[in-house]
């Protein structure tokens, strides 16, 4: 499950700066005013939302129905271990003293 950092209960002691054009700042300020938030609140909230979406897209694996069936089938009936894998297991066990 994805956990995102929340600032409500933690002190805000880190600083984030960005250079934008005057037009962008005015536009962002207008959006903030329309939503009843400060410019900082708008920027932080919007950035948090965008970052959460990006991380979710990168960390969550989405499979088609066919891919789901293939994945579960492979888990339930794994292929026989090959010679190289068996050799690697023996080597690991020997080195680990197992």
C-alpha cells in the first residue's frame, strides 16, 4: 500500500523554491484565491497530489486478465529449477553454513 507523507502533524521546516514567470505566479494566485487557499497551500497540495499519482503509477503493477491468469498459474505451478539455479542454491547454502 502506498503511503504518502502528510504535513498536518509535522513541523514544516523544509523549504522549497521555484522560479516562475510573473504570468504563472498571477495565474497560480488566481487559482488559489478561487479555492480559498493561500498560494503556498495550493502549490503544496497540488504538488502532493501530482507526486502521489506519479509514485502510484510507477509502483503499482497493473495486469490484464490474461496476464493475471499467467502470473497466478506460474505461482501455483512453478517450473522445475534448472541446473544453474540448483548449483547456485548449493553454493549459497555452503557459504551460509546451512
